[in-house]
C-alpha cells in the first residue's frame, strides 16, 4: 500500500480520457474502474460480468497507473450500462403540456446532481420563479422536443468504438517513451478530435 501511495485508504482518479478511478476498500482490497461500454442500439446489459476484452483494457490501464501491480490477480470484474447525455451536461425540464418532468444526464455525479435535480424539478412543477429554474441545466422551453435524439444505429455504435479506440491508442502511444514526438502529438490530436464528438 505504501509503494502505490494508498496507505491511508485514499480514493484516486487520473485525468486520461479513459476516466480511471478507484479506492482502497475497508476490507483491504483495491477497486479500480474505467469508462463504461456501449452496446449496439443502446441494448441494456443484463449480464454484468465484463468480457475478456473489457477486463484486458482495464488491466492495461491499471498496469499503466500501478506498474508494480501489473501481474496481480483480478478476483472480480463487473460493469453496468452506459448512460450519458449529450455534451455530458445534466438537464432538467418540465413539460406541463404532457405532464412529464425529468432530470438526468448526471454523468457519474449523481449523488449531488440528483438532489439538485429534485429541488429544481419541484420548482419547475410548481412554477416557482427561483434561482434554480434559471440555471443553465434547465431547459425552459420546448418540452420533451427540446431533447435532441441520438443519431441512428450503426452510427452511435461505430462512433463510440472509434472514440474509445482513439483513446486507447493515445494511452499506448504516450506510455511508450520511445515514441517519436510527432506520433505522440498525432495520437493526442486524433483523440482530442474524437473526444469533441462527445461534447
């Protein structure tokens, strides 16, 4: 624990495009995670065991972050469904005509954002003129039609996979100290360009 800097039970994350994070648990294990996966047509995952390729990607990312633990045994591997909003921004709206109010798009920050969303929705439903209903996450007009639909398949699936592959390529290129500077710059440029499609 001292060698990897987690002797005090710290949580951690790093700033790569893969969104890796983890923590030392109360029962003295190391939990590690990374960006979720997308299934064709947004199909919900009912089997939460990760595939071999999903485990290997996380093993690679884990090994890059903690090289001294590259060969440790992974005892459990699980995942969930990927849910995200456009531009990774939360949104709240109340469509009085249809009687539907919704809050979502928390992007991994659901604990605080859902509380904020609930308070904002209460004001929207009751048509209160408060500071909450004037915030940038509130969609004030257009109702449900204001939420732009996602592109049709296979565009979503192809796009997601192209974006993730560009992130993995960037990580692998930057992790190799022998990589030529122009290749490093190119890999980062492509990954940054691809990430732009997510925002």
